[in-house]
């Protein structure tokens, strides 16, 4: 840690949500009561499709949106009725929300100015933060004269200059192009390591979530679907919703019926051995499907995408869509039918009605589970 | 003339399309303007006939007339007081309407209606509203006889004029300023709130700087308009009185030209007024307009 880092390093605060809920009226409940604890210094990514309430949740923590019920505790203080400025949070907005009539330096120093920090102190802090973010040469420019990435950095600088205990990010990377988004992701991760503030990052991009998060909180219609580390979420999704949301291309979900000996598709093809009976949803990731001669399952190829390093094959399996990611360097015959096998250890079983995961559905040896390959 | 647009590859079509408008502007704007300047160098006969070139005699005569300077001073006082109020009041209303305080939605509609009322009609209405015997001030007069007498007291008459002008200026300025405020992204306020700025601070540091283009537009229009369009109000409310206390330059031109038949004097004053208005607008652009950041 450099001197600059320790100068800006904040006392991270724990975020505790107790029964926090948001409802506009009795019928439109955006977020049903939620209990979540975000540990001090943790980088949490709130992930979910648009309209799942993730931004609302972030704004409630920030104080920009009122809670309809419950308590928000930041660093041991109950803050749900406090103004944003008394909560000790800082926020980075999706469109940056920089003040267009102020220079970069004025933008970053504005919160200090409002708080009554003296001019020399402000200049000192701006210089420190600007150096940290590589903005030292742009301090006198207006936001309109900066590139997207530079604006993003100014927005981050404005947030961290007050040394907040909590840093909130509202989809901050979605306005950047792909290359810049990748670079900023790395920068953000590095910044978090150096500053150490408890960070909450809202996004609908699962790659951002997987790469940035200590833990991912997956929201579906305001409810917490799963809250765990990226690894656990990837390898043990708690529901069909999570399974479909994480991974690119997403996990294949097949409707199957158990007859006591095997799980079968509608046409009677057995895809996995199981003693269970009833209707289930079977999940397998595209990269886990083993394609090659001799496989017991037959699918029809619909479309192939060659990405150079590997191929994505879209196949039709008894009327259901199945995506297959071939391993690196593998050559698959360009015939119309494909023989497949589903390795049992890679299968995920979900309840046919609720979509919730069934733990240890396939008795797998402990050793195999340990050696599960990490896909990133 | 070459056009890049393939839609208008015909070189005569654009000219043909603009001609009617150009004709109107030339006929009803540039020709009279030119005529006024031209006449200001001649001594015109009141009922037509031969006119005599007198050089700068008209200007000498007008500029040495104390009434001209008094009317000019009144014009400037009216311009400064009426137009600054006519921007400040709508600004307050627009900020209130933008903050979505109670009843701001109906207010937004009601505030636009006066735009549809002609200046002369406003004058008639205000002459009635501020009538010392039956108007709004009548009860005050009952308590303190003679405190409100626009018919006798020049200051009262002038105030009536200013109020009528400010009232008639509210709709347009309100709409322009409100539009400016509405175009400020919502996250800008959220960012300011996160930075710790309260509502007043946000008005000063975020809203006002960001609606500078709209403020500037309304100010320029108000300054020029308060000089020229006060005529209808003066003519209907005070008739320039009492004792000439509400005779602004624009009204003096009318009285001199059409009642006094001093066509040359009126033309000369018109020319002077026109140059003054142009110079004023040019100054505003030079000193304020250039500093405004139009970038969002």
C-alpha cells in the first residue's frame, strides 16, 4: 500500500438490512422485506435483470429513495430516516452525473466545499485523488472535454474523495464500450483493494458480477435468489433463475421426467440415471456437455458459431434448445445429428414446479466434486 | 449555389420556397426601418408632399429636447425594473413547479394562459384591477384615502405599468425556464444530494448554472421587449399620464408622430431607439452570452 492509498483509505462500514421493503402501494411491492448483511470491506455485486429492484435497493441504501419499512444499519448507525449526506455513503452513477459547468477539480471537490473544507485542504485532497486515478493532467478541463473512461474516473474520484465508509455503484460501466469496460473492471477491482470501502455494485452484467464480486446477491423480482461467492453461485446455483443468469452462454435447462430408473425427455430418451420420480428441470452448462461419437443422447444440430478458440453449437434435443460449447481445439463433425453424453457430476437438478435446486441430486463421489474445473 | 442535400438538388426550389417569407420580412420590416432612418434626415410635411433634406437637424432638435431625455430615462428605469422582475418571478415559479410541490401541475397550465391575451386586453384588465375606486386597492384607499391614486400619482401609475408588464411576461419566460429546468437530468440532483448539497445549495450550484442559456434568452428578449412592447399597456392603462410620468420613449414616438404630426421627430427618435436596442442586445451577447457554457 502506497502513501496515497493510506491517505485515502476509509474505515469500511458494515451494511445491514433488516426487513427492508419498498412498496409504492399495496399491490406494487418492488422489494418484499429483505434481510441481508454486507460485511465491512466486502465487494458485493447486486445482480439481476432490469426491473428486479436492484437500483431501488441501492438508492434506499444511499438515501435517495425512502424505505417503506425495515431498518438500514450502516456502521452500527440506524440511517433509514437520515438524509443522504448524513449516511456516509458515496455513489457513482450510470451516466456519471458530473456537473457540466464545473471543472474536473471542482467536480471532485464539490462535496468537500459543501462540507466547509478549507480551500487548501480541498486542493490537497483533489491532488491526491487525481494522482491515484491518473487525472492529474485534466483537473482544469470540463467534463464535456473528457472521454467516457476519463469521465468515469472523475465520477469515481468524486465518490472516494470524502473517504466514504460505503461506496455505491449504479451500473457504472454500462455506458462504456467493451474494451474500456474490461479495463475499468480491472481498475475498479484494484481500487477496491486499495481503498477497502464496503462496496455495493449494481449491474445486470454477469461477467462484471463474476469478476468483481466477493459475493454476488442475485435479485429476482425484489427477492434474494442467492447470495454467495461467484464460485458457489456458478457451480451450485440455488435455482433455475440463477442457473440461467450466470454463465455465457447460459446453462441449458431441460424439462425431464423421472420414472424411478432414469430422467427422460418427452420422447423417452434417458439423459441421466436417477431413482427419483416426477417432473424436474435438468441443468447442464454448455461447456459440460460432452459431444462425440458413442454418446447415448442424440440431438440435431441447428446452428454452429465458430469463435476460433471454441465452437458454440446450438442443437435441438427433443424439441428443446441445447447449447454446447466445444472444448479448445476439438473438431466436431459437421453432420446434422450429434451424439452427446451428460457427465453426471456436471448435472444440476431443479424442482419442476418451484425451480429450486435439489441438493445432492446425483450421488457424486466427494473427490470428483473437489476437482470441478473452474470456468471463467 | 450548391447544396449537399440530394433532396434539394434543384437550385431554384430553395429560393422559391424562401421567397414569400423574405418578401414579407423585407416589405414589412426592412423597408419601414430604412424609411425611418431615411426620414430622420428630412423635414416631412405632416400631410404629405415635398420634403426637405435637413441633414442632422432632426437629431440636434430631438437630443436638445428635455422631454426626450426624460422619456429615455423612464424607458431605462422601466426596462431595468420590469424586465428583471419579469424574469425573476417566472424563475421562482418555474423552480417551484419543477420541484413538484403541491398543485404544481395545474399551476403549470394556468400560468401559460396569459400568453394568449393581447397586450391591449391586459391593459384594459389591469386598468380595472388597479382602479382606485373599484379595483383591488379600493379597500386600501378606504382605510388610507389617497394612498393609491394612479390617476394623479405618477409613481402609482408607473407601478401599475410595471406590474401589468411583469404579469404579461410570466407565461413565456416561465415556459422557457421550466423547459430548461426539466432538461437537467434527475441524477444531477441525486449526485448533488449525495455530495451533501441541500435544496437551496442545489438551486444555486446546479440549477441556476445549468439554465444559464435559458436565463440569458429570457433576459435578452425581456430587455428588448420591455422597450418596445410597453406601448399597448401604456395606451390602455395610463395614456402616458399623469403628467407624462408614464410616457416611455416608444409612447412618445407615437404621440409626437400621430398626435403632434411631427413625423420627422418621430422618425428620428425611432432611429435612436432602434440603435439603442440593437446596441443593448449586442452588449448582452458580448458580455454575458460568450461566457455561457452551452454544453450539457
